[in-house]
C-alpha cells in the first residue's frame, strides 16, 4: 500500500488535532461518573515505632497521598479525591491511615509498602518499576522513537523523489509516473499546473 504526501500530511494533521483536543479535555476536571464503592476501605494499621515522631511535613504527606490511589472506584489519588469529591467516604479514611502512619514514624516508602500489603499494587497511582511493569514505562518512548525514525525516513524519501523529479524536469527528460498514476492523468495535471501559473 502506498501513500502520497498529501494523504500522509492530512492524516498526521487530523491525528495531531485529535490528540490536542483529547489532551485539552483531559486537563479539565472530569466528574466522577463511576459508581463509588464506599465499602472498599480496608484499614492500613501498623503499630507506631518506638519513640516515634512524625516522619514528614504536611506537604510531604500530601505529596505521598498523590502516589496512593483512592480505592472507591474513581480514578483519583487519595489527596485529590478527599479534597474534591466530598461524597467519597474511602479517601478520608485512607487519609487518616496515612496520617496515623506518618505520626507513627513510618517513611514514605514504608507507608506505600503498607498500602500495597493491604490493597495490592492497585493502591499505587503508578506501577512499581520492576518486572513486566517496565514495559509501561519504556513502550511509549520506544514507540515515539520508532515513529520519529520512520517519519524521518519517509520525509527523506519524499525529498529525494522531489529532487529527482526536479532534476528530470530541468534536464527535459520524462518524469517517472508515480505508482498508481497513469501517464494521461499526469499530463492532465501538468497542463492544469501550467495554466494556473
């Protein structure tokens, strides 16, 4: 299957517009239309460490809550869910667990491990960087790099074809017809171009 330059550029422009529109839509606040599972909460309890003092500031705790996914069925992290969706009963309970663990002297990684032990890896907003999960981190970059290489090769081929055609016209030799275009259509196109000029 061959694709001419115009079809490729129109398709690429359409794809770019669709991605831009989707990106803009994703930036706007999305209402939570999924049914909330208010009974999804499971306590994450650990005994305080001996002589425990809070292990992080409120800002660090809030940053940690951005890494823990609310389990009510929404797509939000605990911090965002508890501060924007006041109908959720799960995120405030998870927040209380985080606060209890911080007060108990647990570090951010220990708190994340406690949530994973209770809920499984679905408690995290991003997968752990190990095993097959690396595919989720590497695949988009590999796909972008491959696409970039293919587009570069295609543009270079088109540029070489254009130079060959221009050199053939300058020399007065017949221009080779593109695949799928017969000589009569090419002659009609050249006449139309000359009349427009």
